[in-house]
């Protein structure tokens, strides 16, 4: 009580606004309330909310401890980057041969003339993996990369495609892959988010936060988006005039009140997530500023990533930031490049892909180089790809439509054998015909490389055992080193 009286008495002798007086009074009453609650709980068992993000033992040994998912939103063209199709140029301007049967496209232009691919192709590395001139930096890293040319999805439009590549389902409401990984393994750093989302511009990612939602699982497993601007994590600093002890006291009071409520409402996992987020935010005030402070990096490292070029600067920052995060134990980082479906080249594909590849290629290759030289590539699985690919048929004369029936993704690090090309599409790049890997298989493979069994990772929801790949999908074990 003396402390409260002292606050009031001091307020009489120094100028103070109404807001300041109420803040001081609130702190005093908060202390009284906290003491009362502590006394009330001293003779009874407290409601203890254990940390669901505590590090967990994987199902089996695996090299990958973290994932960096480089998501090319909108759908990059596989036949312009990793999957050369000479026949496409020979048949350019002609309709799709009848032997390919009916093709359903999002814009209904299945009978449009085939669009040639004016790329310059070369084989790279010891394995001779093909890549076009649009990605020269990535091409230099192909001995560390496993190119998967036979990916298959179900979503024919962006909403369904992005949703499935993130959650395993074309229908929203399920946990994202990052949430499943966090649920299965927890985090290696209690002072940073376990699952972080970044994007290269302020555009609206298709589906928004649903892509990194925890769905029916507790909200604590959802992704936390960090902005890419000057202030990566807004409102992180303690307000001026509030000491760490004051903030800690208020947080403890709030925690006790919420714990009492949570004990009577166990079905509301959002409250548990809120409690954990408050605690995480408090811890982040000490650790996060250093984690996201790119000024600590050397000039040579920044140049490697492309900070010195306007076209690459944004993606360079995100790739470097992702390395700093996994270096500090963050489990899952997802970067949206071309946020707002910028890769969706329904027209002017040549101009579109040249620009986007220019901004993406060097930073992504630098990320692999940097991880490798720091000894982090073996423990970090890097995944690259979009929600689908593009059609060999033209749209609007110089663009391509969506194609979920055969497209390219790649993986590197985390126990992946580099320098290999997995699967194949037909001679025009329309459909996967060899070693088809559905989204469920891709997710199962990613989880397996992290030490998780996609069928053994179970969350009970309303009495039903839910799994990340909807009881489907198998890991493609041949990708392992």
C-alpha cells in the first residue's frame, strides 16, 4: 500500500497528465491485485499451461532441423526454367495435338496455339542438370539441388492451389505444413517464433493468413508474419517510461487472470495461444532485435545476396533474414516471392519471368552458398516452388495458363542428394508421366526429411485422428543422400 501511496504523493508534486496518473495508479492497483491472486493460489494447485512449443524428439533420425520454403506465388513456368521442351518450339503456333486429349484450364483456353519457349539451355554441374539463362546463379548450385520435374496438384486456380501447397487441401481450414512441423518438433529457440512468414512486397498473398494458420490445432502453432520493412517486428520495444519489472508484473497479473479463465474454458485454445504469445513477445524484446538486425552482417555477405542492386535488394534481405532465423533455431521459415500472384503470367510471360527471376535468382543462390559455408545446409531443408506451373498452350498470345498436372519444384540441403533430376513431364511439359509426386507426397517427403512420419504425426480433432497429408501421400525416399 505504501508503494501505491508513494505513487500518488509523487504525482502531487510533479506535473503529470491524466494518462500518466492513471498509469501509475493502475500499476499500484495491479500490484495489489497480483498479490491477492498469488495469495489465493498459494494454497491450491495453479493452472499450469505447459509450453506446447518445447522441443520434441522426432519419429526417426533426420538431418533437417529447419525448413526454408521459398514460395513463388502465382506459379512459375517449368518449361522456361528447369524443364526444356524442344518440341514446343517446333510446334509453336499450332494447336495442342489431339493425342493429348481434353485439357481443362482455369481460363478455358485449352485450344489456344502452343507458345514457344525462346530459352537458352545449358547443362550444369557434375550431373549435367538443365537450367535456362533466366537463373544463372541457381544454375551454379545445381549440384546441391534435387530438381523435381513431376509435381502434381489438384487446385486449378490460385486460391485452391496456394491453399493445397500450404495445407494439403484445396479447401481452407486445415493446419499449414509449417504448423504441422512446429506441432511435431516444437522449436529450438524459446525466444523467437517457431514458424515465421516473410513476403517480398506489401501485396496481398492469396488466402492471406489462412496459408500459415494452425487450422483446427491450437493457435500457438500458427505462423507469425514478420514485415520486411525497416522495422521488421513492429512495436517490439518496451514503451518509454515502463521498466522491465513493471512490464513483467503486469504480464504476470494478466497471465494469472487468463489462467483462471482458461481452466474453466479448456476448449478455447486461442487463449492459450494468447498467453504464450505474450510470453514470447516479452522474451523477444531481448533476443529478436539482434536476430533481425541485418546491419550486423558484413558488406561482403550483403553483396553476395544482392543488397547492392535494386532488383535483388528486397529478396536479398528476406533470404539473409531467413538464414539468421534458422541459425538461431527457428523451425520453419516461409518466404513469399512475388506476393500477390506476381508469377501469374497470363500475358507477357517473357517480361514477367525475366524481371522476377532477376530479383529472385541471386538471393536464393546466395542463401544456399551462405548456408553451406556456415555448415547449416545439412541441417536446413530449402524448398523452392509455387502452387502449380504453366501450360504449353498460350494465353493472350504471349502468356501461359495455370497447370497443376505437371510442374517443377526443387529441394536442397537437409539430407537431400543434390545433382539429381527426379521425374519427367511429357514432351510438351503438360503432364507428369514419371515418378509423379502429388502435393501430399511432397509434404510427406519434407516431413520425413525433418524426422516426422506423415502417417504417425496425428492430432485428435473432435475424436478424429487428423494427419498432415489427409491419410495420403508417401515420402519419396530416393531424394535422400
